[in-house]
């Protein structure tokens, strides 16, 4: 059981991508969900989160360029005006207040986003 992310690819700066996440064997319809990313040599960071009622929150670095949405089976991340600094492996998982001990059981492989200058 894990989250399965897709949609990452190589894109030029200024381009757009839509990432998708599904839970393999995980029912997450009632919990807050988030997208995270980890760039080479850096710690994993929160990109955006969404409650089960649709309230959203964004990291300052992506505010205005990224939109997180969800339906009963998937979580999406629409990314526009991409910058080289957005290059990272993107993961989805539960968001706070779900404890990290729960999240640690379900990290997936992530999807690589590479933005060329």
C-alpha cells in the first residue's frame, strides 16, 4: 500500500504540468492531503495541502502558480509558470494533522519534475 504519483516530466521554464496521485490500497477520501517535493540535497518540503472540504494552503514559493485539487480517488497538482527552482521529486501524502507516523507508512516513489532554463 502506497501513494502513486504520475505526471512529472522535463519541461521548459514557463511551462505547465499537471501531477496526479492515487492511493494504491489506501482510502483517503476523508483526510487532508498534500503535495510535497524534495530537490537534490534538500529536505522534503510542503508544496500545497487541501482539506477534505476543499480548503487549500500553499507554500509561499509556489503561491499563485500552483493549484491543488482533489476528488474521491485522486489528488492533483496543476503547476503553471514553472521555474528551474521547481525541479524536484514530487510526492503526495496525508497532510497535518495526520501524524507523520501514519504518513511514513505510505510514501510512494514520487514523480520527477525537471524544469530547464
